[in-house]
C-alpha cells in the first residue's frame, strides 16, 4: 500500500503542441487585425500616386524579408535564453522536491514502524480494557494526534509527488520549445543568407538607376508627399483609436467602481449580520445566567456561532488587481500616456542612434526640397532606440524610406525612423525610452548606411535639434 503512495506517474513524451507555439499563434492572431488596418492605409497611399517605376521597389520584398529574418533571429535568441533559465530553475526545484520527498518517506516509515512496535492497538480494545478512564482518554487523544500527523504527512507527500509530475511535464515542454527554437533559427538563418545574396545581386544591377533617381528633385518631393500622406492618415487613425481607448478606460473604471460599491455593500451587510448574531448570543447568555441563578444549575454552554456566510468571507478579501484589458485592433495604436508627457521632455530626449549627423533639418537637398528630418550616419546593424515612451503605429517597408518605424508618443507627437536594416518592434508594441526598436541600414535605395530621423506634431515636421541631445 505504502509503495503505491510513492509511485511516480510516467510522463508521456508523445508529440504535442508546446506552450510557446500556442502563445505565438495567439500573438500573431492578435496582430492580424492591426496589420490589416495598416496595410489598407498603405494601399490607399499607393493609389494616389502615379505608377512610375521606382528602382528601389525591386528591393522592397528582399529588404522586408531580411528585416523579418533578423527580427525573428533576435526574438529566438531571447526566447532561447529565457527557456534555458527556466530549465535551470526547474532542475533546482526538482532537486528540492526530491530532498523533501525523501525526508517525508523517512518520516512516514518511522511513524509506521513505531505504530507497528506499539502493537497496533485499536480504539475499541482500549475502550474495553477496563483501564483507568483518564489514561484511556489520554491514550485515545494521543492516537488521534498520531493519526492526524500520518494523514497530514501523506497528503503533503501526495502534493509533492504531484508537483514532481508537473515539474517533469514543464521540463519536457521547455525542452520541446528549445528544439522548436533551434529548428526555427536554422530556417531563419538560411532565409537570411538567401535574401542577402538576392539583395546584393539586385543592388549590383540597379546601382546606376538608383544613383540617377536619387538626384531627381521630383522623386524627393514625392517621398515627402508620401510621408506626409502616411502621417496624416495615421494621425486620424490614432485620434479615432485614442477616443475608443478613452471610452474603454471609462467603461472599465465604471465597472471597477460598481464592483467596489457592491463589495462594500456586501461587507456592510455581513458586518450587520455578525453584529446582530453577537448581540443575540449576548442576550441568550444573560437569560441563561439569570435562569441558572434561579435554579442553581450550571449554565449550559451556548451552541457555537453559525459559520460565517460565504459573502462575508469574499467581501473581506482584498479585491484582485484588474487585468489590463486586451487591446483590440480598434485601440492598438493609442499611446496611453499622460497629457503633455512628451512635451515635458523637450531638450532632454536622448539621440536615437550613435553616429555622425550628415544632414540637418532645413538644409538644402541638392536641387530638391529641404530636409524634413535628419540623417545620421552609422554602421549597418547599429541599434536604433526609442527616444521616449510610446506605441509603435507603423512598422513596414515604404518607398523612399525603406524599412520604416513610427512611434506615437501621445499628444499627436510622432517620431519617425527610416532606412533601417531590421525592424525589431512591430505595430501595436509598447516601447519604453531607450528600447531597441530597429537596426540601422541603407534600405529603400539609400546610398549610405545610417538612420533617417524625423519628429512631427499635428502631422507637421519640426526641427529635432532643440528637443534632442545629439
């Protein structure tokens, strides 16, 4: 019988979907709605342009795939590190559980041995023994204590055995996830090398065409119009989503207030019932004392108070923290930042990248329009960081800007980062100051590697020099 209590259930190693793959599928499904809105917005911009051939467009597919592969490899490396840490924690926990179970087995074996040596006397024999009643009562109490200790020890042992089973299952899941990650890394590395070779070949063929087009003033003006069109549409979409997000926050606050009010009322009712019950017991005690004084008989003990109603117990428990509401595609781009948060950082914002400023806001671009932002030279792959907290509202390839990422900082302030090699963050992601959001490159047909950077308010570009510490 005892051996059965110690037996471990076998862990089935049948192929199954890992926790990681389920979470990944859920995250991708959640992003689908956001991406659908942004793709529609991008197509709307394309329809307003003439269908003139642009050499950089031939690079679009390859540059997007390189960005996706690099982002995937970065995410997989982070997942791999987290999973390895989890495996170490699980191994430590398994060792601790093993020591605890071994000690409990020894303790239980000792209890059973002592019980056996004592002759396994049962309660009926003890009651019929005719021994001193005080000794019988003492021995019965001792037997009850021993039985309770045995039951408690067995329950604890079963709990720990179940915990070992759960630990084994979680460990196997983590190992399966590591195998998944390794397979995905191999696949992404192969894809990355393939797309890099494809882009290099395209650049070689398009080199002279790209150089000619970069010199055309009309191309630069079209790029600026395209960016302004994107920003205007994004600003309208963000405004709509922030209104929707504010309405949702108000609804959640009203719901929380209603729950708090209901809990407070339930607590008051429970306290009133408890007070009435206490007063009734006091009244009964007084009457019993008077009756005992008249008759000379001892006071009969009052029955124990009724168990506390479930409502009372629930009302006195601390309310659980409300979970952050899941963002829908209709509120995913709202920044959720206090009013004036970005403006208060003027003159104290960090540079988005470490590099040399090659072009400043307002400077002339050959025969074309003036610069609406800044270009900062930096080696390919240099980290690009968010200048302030916000939410990514666009992360995609765009003609003239290559792999482009735009962050909403609230108050209709946007920061824009172009020509990236890799987009680390995706639309809908929240970012903190200094978060790596991309890596520098020369996508979009740009001649030099670096970062194109803009700040906009109410859709209009403005000089970042007085806002950022370059």
